[in-house]
C-alpha cells in the first residue's frame, strides 16, 4: 500500500485528511505534518524523515504539499533521492481521495500521474462549465 503524507503550512493538512474521511470513510496509512512557525528546518526535516519510515510499506510514498517553492515543498524535496517517493504540490481534496481510493491499482508512477491529473481536472470554473 502506498503511504501518504500531507505537508502544509499550518493545520490545513490535518483538515484535508479529516474532510477526506468525512467523504470516503477512514483512511489508512496517511499522516498529516503541519509546519508550525516555531519549528526549525532541522526539526521539520526530521519529522518528514520519521513519517516516511512510518508509512513506507515498500510500495512507495506520495508526499502532498500545499505550495510549490514553499518550505513544505523544499524540505520534502530533499527526499526525492528515493525513486519510490513522489511529491505533488498544490494539494487538494480530490487528489487525496483519488490516491486513497486507487493507490493499489497499477504501477507507482502511473498512480502518481493519475492523482496529478485528478487534481488538475478538479479545478473548474463553474460558470464556464455551466455555459458549455
């Protein structure tokens, strides 16, 4: 089972997981890592390293971050040396739900690509959609 880590500035990651569980039920092997103002880069790096070890069951780990180029993304990026770790930025609820529901269906790279597509596809201008 692919492990899932959601890393965000503040508690958005905690709330995204709670909301996913409201929609699809209990989610396994998923951990939130909120970055708080008082933490050092070293503390944040250690936290991610420990959680990767916790959720990695051998099938890979997807790390979702909130903002490309932010601390969450940059510190997570230090773990990309491992080819079974993927980082997707701009996390949204459909990405998490898609990965939880399909993380055992296909190769690691295909699953990651499908999650990215699901996230992009979920961003819709409703007015444009209705007017089509």
